[in-house]
């Protein structure tokens, strides 16, 4: 059996992310941070949006491809510096994903469509961009919310949950309500949505 073009691209993205020196510990095992993140993103997409097209599947896996390349510390402190960093990350991830796709014989059109999804263009009107946002929010709630909540005051956590909720589609919100969260996290979500 030959590997599909899609699987070749996903594997190439994973190979890039295996080089991440930042790690995430899961059940006592250390994983390259962005490799694990990309795989978690794909798992959520496959579970809740099983009919996703190839461009979206690649965008979801590549959303944080080689994220460590642009460090937050290299940008000015404060909100404006943070927003500039996030925007540049989106452009970098999109460009990297596009290059990988072109190297695996995807068309310029498909590669640019995927890049636009990663840049989250036309967020509320482009279903694929919105689905990427939904998946990112769900992965955050399921896998990263606890660590985030441990570092911040309740007021900030509630505000972030409210902002996250507003970014999601109705379908994304419905899925979020089915997630099994630790009781203290579920309580924070309930407060944010009250």
C-alpha cells in the first residue's frame, strides 16, 4: 500500500515538529510539545468533523508547525507585542504548511487555501477557518486549560473562557459542553457562561 499524498504531508509536518526542544509530559512520558499539539488537533478534528477536507486536515495539523521558531520574548512586552507575535506566528505557520504541501505535489491553489485557513482569514464566514478555531478552542479546554488555570487568577480565567467561547461556532460550543473536565475547571466554565 502506498502512502497517500495527505499522509505524506501530515508525516512531514510531524517530522518538523519532532525537532521541538520544548516538551509536554503525559503520563510520565515526555513528548515534543508541538508534535503532541498537532496530533491532538487532528484527533479532535477527526472525532467531531470526520468529513473535513484535506486542506482543513493539513491546516489543523500545521497550526503550530515549528512554533518555537518565533519566540514570544523576541517581541515587545505588552498586548501589542503579543498580538504582533501571534499574527507573525500565523503567517509563519501558513507559509511553512504551504511549502510542505507544494513539496508534496499539492497545487498552488490548495496550498494557498490551506495557508488562508491557518491565517484564519474570514473567520466567521469561512467554515474551514471557523472549524480550525473551534478545534483549537476544544483542544485548549481539554488539554491545556488546567495548566493555564493554575497560573492565573479566577477573574482572568473567566475572561479568557468568555473570549474563547465567543470565538467558537454554535457547533463548537455544543461539543465543548460535552467535554469531561475536572470539577474545578467545569465550575470555572459554568461561572464564565453564567
